[in-house]
């Protein structure tokens, strides 16, 4: 099966190629980049040297030859590509935010008109996989909403308030240097940002609503001096008290059979480079603290996108994704 990665020069594109090297059926045959057209892929992603001889191309969506395309392009760029690929029978997994939210919510949160909207399934497999088996399009979730939603999902409908506090590695800011990611500003330092207004909050509210929750939802992210990973602490304030043993059983039951969600002490290093989400909980009665750890570039982006492709195409859901984290 031929796979195209549109916008393959960034971190998510590199991760898609790395992971798909181990897929039994999917083969990356096209990687696109406007600025790097004609450049060997391994010049931008040296970790892939010897594993691929692909060269960046710059075809329009009408000339891409593939069965599945991943859109690893910036927010608001995917909406000009997705429909054209779908009209040619190419299945699409969109890693941007363009189809994660209802049109009115998207336009309010991102501050731009949506020029080619259609409703799309939201791709957290552990919650939504039945909605997009054999589908032609899936909106891949944001990294923060993935870790946060999985941390709170089993208790969402019992809460009146959920507060997410996330610590993110610097790769979440993308591969373009900025003052925020300049080493003296992030090394040996921790910085909160967008304390009350991060765009991913809308996805978190959407997903807790999907789970039957009427809780108020709050979110504050922090940038920490690691390359990869998101550790999310969810403070889940309940309407009725629960003991830790009761909550642990609820989490184990909720995620029973989910290969990529493990109930154990969450550590970034234990999930680094993998598609796993590790979760553990503790209760003091009316407040449950649930902590999750994911790799923002894998379960928070490219790994989950491949998991979604597997569901859409009828492949084994774990194909290409069975690998341990890089601890230490």
C-alpha cells in the first residue's frame, strides 16, 4: 500500500517515516516539502539514513500517487488539500487541527474562516475507533488533548471540575527555532505559557463532553527542558467521594484490552519513542489525581496517526507500532 506524507520535513513527518519502516503493508513512496523539493529525505532526517532513499517532492494534491496520505502540515493548511485528495479516492489522516472541532468552534479558536469544512471522526482510538473503521478521513487529535483525555476519561462523567496541568517537551513547539525554544531560555528552566487560553482546551472540553461529562474544564501547559514527552496531571474533582482502590478498578476496567494504555507509574522516559500512554491514579476522596505520560510525537501525533490508518484500512491496530520506550 502506497503512502504519501504531505509536509514531511518536520518532526511529525520524520516520525511517520521512522515508524512506517516497520509496517507490514504500508510503504512510504512520496514525501513532500515545498522548501526542500529535490533534497534527500535523510538530509533533513539523518536518523533515517540507510533506511530510505526517498527524496522530497513538491507535487500538488492532484498529482500525488498514494492509497493513504498523512497531512503533517501546519494548522489551516490542511483544509486546502484534504478535499482534493479525498475526491481522488485517497484516504487521509490529518495531523493538523483543521477538522478536529465543529466549524464554528474551529473558527473561533483559530481565528480564521474554514474554507472547506466537513464533519470528521476524531481519532483517539481508545474512545472512537468504531466511528471510523473503513473511513476515508480521520482528524488526528492534538498531543495535549490525547494525554489529558485518556487521563480523565474513566471518571469524566462523575466530575464537576477537571483541571489539567501538563509538562511538555520542546519538540512540541515544532522545528522552527524561536526565542521560546532558544536553549538559554529553556535549558535548566520551566516556563508556563498560555495559562488559560491554549487552543487545545477546546478539544479537551469536546472529548469530556463526548464522555458524558458536564464538568468545567481548565488547562495550563508548561514547557520543560526535555526533547520529547508530555506528563499531564489531571485534578478530577468529584461529586461523590471514591477510594483509590475503587478508582484503580475503574481505570483497569475502562482500559482493559487496550494495548497502548498501560496502568503503571507514568514516566516520560518509559514511553519515549513509543505509542504507549502510561496512567496511574490516586484518590483523597473528592479529588482524584490521575497522571498520564505520552510521547508527544508518537502517541501524541505520528504513532496515533498510524494507529488510525490501521483502523481505517482494516490492518492489525498495532502494526508498525509495537516497540518499547527508550528508558533510560
